[in-house]
C-alpha cells in the first residue's frame, strides 16, 4: 500500500510538498520510526479523543511522547477521553488499523498539535499503511497544522 488517496489529494490541494519514505512493515509508530531509521521524536502520531458530546479531537504528538490528558483538558477547557480502538478503526476505515495519518481535518476533526513538533527541521507522518511515511520539512508541517492549536501536552517516554 502507499499514501491513502484523501491524504495525497489534500496535500496536493494545499500545495504542501512532501516525500514518501518506505520502510519495513511495522505495528506501531515507535516501530515505524525504528524501521525507517528516524528518531521517534520526529514521527508525529495522532491520538483520537472524544468529549461528552461525542465530538472528536485529534491530538498530534511525537511517537516518543505520552499524551497528558489532564494538561490537554485544562488547556482546551474541556473534558476529553480516549476513543476505543474499535471506534478508531471505524473512523479511519480507509487506513490500515493503527496507521492513522495525524491530519484531523481530512476526517472533519479538530486537531491540536504538540508544540515541539513545529520546532523540528523534519516531521514524518503515517500515510495510512504500515510501510509508508510522509516526510515534511518544517514549513510544510506548519502549513499542514495551520488550523490546529499548538500547545505543550506531551511528555517524552523512553523505551
């Protein structure tokens, strides 16, 4: 598989330049970074949250970070909880399970971005499968996250 059609179309419509990076099959964002030989802090992952009204929020943070729900809820002045894996599969039915592109607006979802990602020279994204990443330079990633609120809500995790 390669980049999913809706992501490719969106990046092209927004004139966001990117490269694709192939890697060995992986089962997690951490493993994708390892097999692609990139630092986990440079791979953005999307975590899907939901509020009490059923509205979804995509939190975009580095693969080596854990989302601090309390910090995010405080910053967003809301009460979000994690969405169950089976629901994520339904929301992202054009992707392989667990290979969610961290681009909420192509799924009609509000996004919030971990500030540290916007400070990197290059950011990589899952492309919808377990063997392809998208590589963006800083300017392209910032353009992609242009409609997202950028906050500090991730805590680095060391494996």
